[in-house]
């Protein structure tokens, strides 16, 4: 068996390319490891790397080897231990308590799993790989804040760092040809006349004419040589211009129930869901705003810190939060300029007469303005009236409304992926 080993040094940034190729090759193993890590980690530990182990049997590499068939017995030159025909026992693989294959042995080498570390950025890439905000469209293209630089042609003045050598040399060549064209034609004519005189029989008159022609040709060639090879008028520079880049603007409304029926475990589940959602939004969208709304009998817009960590309680009127979200949209987020999303977390408990009002408010006033509305219910008991009314909305608007149930922390990430998985475009 022959091995080819490439010992060339990596070029600049080559190791980064090799690592990305490696991550793509073992993507399935890394995805499985990331999913296992999500199940055992807390939400606050999401932004960390992960140690990945790949079984040795999956690390096969292409090699050059002899084809099967025939009988071959070869003792390679330089071998001092074995002779042709010798037989020896294959050593057993080392094992013990390690992760290698085989039983314990006092000789031989074991085959351990290959382990490597992925950093925080790579972990989040695999964590949110197949997720997106559904129905993201560019309702408003705003180019006042983001620009990109593009090539804007060639100019005759500019910075030395932007000089275009090819165009400058081409311009210099054209200038020299234009300025010396008549002189070069005159030189060619004089040389032709001189060649004709040299072929004829020499006489004093012809000798004098030859001397005159030589002096004239030499004078004209010096005139050509005095034309500079490169002049400042030949310099050409690359011109770059800034043009506005269309930017899609989006806003996410996070609505959470903090009423008395929400015990601390339920609030923790809701907080974990929103923390994961907030992490997802911060990572994937540069131009997105998040509005946090907490509610019991009344609703109010709060800061991120107060939304996740403040303690308060009371009765439950869900429509108060929906009305506040509607008012904020009307006041600050015109629907023709913003992609608007909403996510709501609740235990499903609500004032009896309020659930129909919530369904009507969502279907008639919010959904026409929203790109997507997702609802998660953190309640391990039977569903309440709010769930029933929301189910009817989902039946009528499956592309813009989704809902799911979360009973324990291990269900947060699967439900999150279900709500925000990539949809096939129709």
C-alpha cells in the first residue's frame, strides 16, 4: 500500500479553508453532537463551543493501493527483521476503559476516537443552521444607512494607492505613438532612401547625401527618444463609488404572561424560549428591533433586563398585551416599511370572556400587519379556551400563524426549530 503525503506549507488563510472543508465533511456528526449539547445545556450556556468526537471508523481517507487479484510476496529493500515466507501474529488492539475498539492488551496500539473543539461561532452556525424568520420579504428598501463600494470606472486623478498600472501604461503607449507617428514615418522614409543609395555605385554626391541622411535620421531618433516613456498625464486611477444597499427592516414582538397562574417553572420555560429566540435574532439579523411586552391584567413595554428577570404577578387578560402590540405597531412601525413578527408565551389561562376577543384581535387587526405569529403554551395540564381559539386561527391561516406546547426544558429547542424552520417557497 502506498501513501502520498502533502508536506507543503499552507498559504495564508489556507488553514481556515481546510477547517471549513473538514466541518462540511463531518457535518452529520457535528450536528448530532450540537443537538445532544443543546439537550443537556442550560440556555445561558448556549454561546459556548463544544468538543466533538468522531469514531475512528468514520475517518477513512482515500489512498492509492494495489488492485485485488493474484498472489504477491514482497520484502521491501532495507528490511532487516523479516524474510520472505515469515509469518507473525497481528497484535491485539489496546482497549481498557478508553474509547478505542478491542480488548485490553499489553502490546499493540488502540484506535481512539478523533476529538476536536468547535468554537462559539461554529457552534451557533450548526445550532441555527436551518432556521429563519418565515415570510421575510423586503417591504421597504432603505439605503440611507448601509452602502457598498463598487468600481466606478477610470479617472485621470486619484490617490497613488488606486493607480491602475495597466491603463496607465496603455495610455502612455498611445501618447508616445500619437506624438511620434509623423516622425517615425519620416525616419522610415529616410532609411528607405539611404538603403537605395547604398545599393548604387558611390559618388561624391551620393556620399554627401548619405552623410546628410545619417545626420537627419540621428536627429529625428533623438527627438523620438526625448518623448518621456511615462508622463503624469498618462496616469490613470481606479474610481470607486458608494451606492446604497437595500436593507430589509424587521421587528420582533416578544409577549410573555407573568400572571399569578404562571408559576416559577412556567416562567422559566417561557424565559428560556425567549432567550433562545433573542439569541437567534441577534445572530442572524443586523437590522432587527425587538419589543418586549409583559402582561397580567395590564400590559406594558419593558426593557430586556426587566422582561427576563423582573418579578411581578396578577390576574390574566391576554388582550391587553395584544392591544399594546397593535398600538406600538401603529405608532412606530408602519407596515409598508417593516417586516413585523410576534411570539407569545403563556400558560393558556385567561379571563373567560377575553379569549374570543384575543382571537378576533389577532385575526382581524394583527395578522394583516404581521409576517408571522408564533404561540407557545407552557402548561402540562389540559388546554384552556385560549388554545382552542388559537387553533381555529391556525387552521385558517397556517402560513402566518403557528402554535406549540412546551412541558419541560428538553422540549424548548425542538419546538423552537419547529416554529422557525425554513419553509419551502411556494
